[in-house]
C-alpha cells in the first residue's frame, strides 16, 4: 500500500473527517487521497491561518480536523496557534511537509527549515519528525495523542521520507 | 447607528443562533448586551471569525452567524473564495461595515474608501450578497436565517465605539459552554 494511502487510512481510522490543505508537491499524493475519500470533507484553504480557523470551527461542531501544510507556514500561523488553537485548548494534527532538509534543491526553503523546530519548540508544540518511511508507523499513536490532550501537534515529513524530489 | 446599536437591536435574533463574534469591541459589546452560551467570543486572532463560522457550519446543521467587521474581512480576504466555493446553507456572514478599525482607534479601512466588500464577495463567487443600511440589519438578518441559503450581509453603519470592559472569562470556559450549546 502506498504511503499516501497509509497516512489517510490512519486519519480515517481516527475519525478525522474534516481536512484543510494548502498545496505541496511532497504532499500532493496525500492531498489527492484526502480528496478521494468519502469519509473526509476536504476544504482547501488559501492560507494556513484561515485553514486553522476552519479546523477550530469544525472541531467545535463535533468533527475531528487536520491541516496539511508546508513548514514555511509555521511562520504564518504562530499567532493563530497561540491565540486560537492553544488558548482555547483545541486539538489540531498538522501534517507538515518539511522543506529545506537534506535533498532540498531550493536554497530559500532552508531559510525557514532552520527555524522550524526552534519555533515549534518555543511554542511547546509536540513535534514528530518522519525521516524514514517506517517512521509513519507512529502516526496512529500521534493522532490518538493529539485528540487525547487537545493540543496542536506537528508531524514533520522531510524529503528523505518522501524518497527525494524525483529529480535526483 | 454605530455597531453597538446594531448589536443591541439584533440581539433578540442572535440569541437563538450560534454566534461566532469578532475580536475586540464587537465581542465585548455582545458580551455586555446579551451574553449567551451560544456566543463564541474571539479573544484574539483577528480575521478568523468567518473561517471559524464556516468550519462550524460545515460540521453540523444548526444556523451559524459570524459577526465580522470590514477591517477583519480585509485581514483575511482569502476567506471569501473559500466561503463561495464551500456553500453551507446554515451559514451567514454578517459584516458590520463602519469603514474603520474600531477596536484600535477608528483608523480608516480601505472598505471605507474605494473597496466595496459586497463587490469583492460577489466577484469571489458568493451568490447571496445583501448590502443594507444599519437600521435594516435585523430585517435582513432574519430574512437570511429564514431563507436557509448561505448569505453574506454587508451592513453599512457609522464609525464609533462605546467604552466597555474587556472579557475576562477563561477561553476554555467560553469554548466549552459554546460546544455544549452546539451539541444540545
């Protein structure tokens, strides 16, 4: 089974039924799979803080949400994470494409990569780094943990996890 | 009319619905005028009232009214295409458009100058966009609720504020009682 399917299977098995996404080349297969699943309402957002607002509303409405985004968006969403998701104590799994790590071809992506874990650490956001495909075996437990403690949780998936960019 | 006068007038309509209320003075005003468990007060995160309301409306069947301001909609302008393309017929976005950033000292917004939010919403693909004057807000809002069609209301009113205390309720308490109201 493809890694994209396995990730979305874990979402569905954990009753995640409202997923917002911002496009990403690495996560394109996951986004396509999310869109194809009848168990999930897929709502693309224009910016990640908007997406977190959608997720907050959906959760208060009784659905388990998730957001799929790039790590550059940590820079966009610090205020929303602090004053909405954390302040009102809401769960939010963030499946994040960790651009700017090993095998990255675009130098500018490294500029946010070097801040990503420091920012997440500063925000006291539990952070998991998927580097090898076998690391995804923990996703089920991470999702259960997120909805147990009502916190945002970051799952960083780097280029090695996705098998490079296909041009190397 | 200024925003607080509109809120006072429409409070009897709002109290039976789920309300997501914008940060700052709008929440403080609604909290003083008619505090209800079915009111979700935003204590931070300017711009996301419409996004939270849309997510809530898509997740369950009860009517949701997001009370927003022209300045906050401008902050999160990307919300309008998302609303237009994900129709929730139990969702109403009420933009109280006083042409100014009220909570920060009435600095003018672009909506108070050349930008017409009703035209932006229409261009984004929103189908039911109603522009009204402050005094007609209650009538237009009730019609939108009764229509069971997703509606964007732009209510034009005067700039101005009343002096109010900040909301000191714990955010988790606000959220928890709101979720109980949603689920009831």
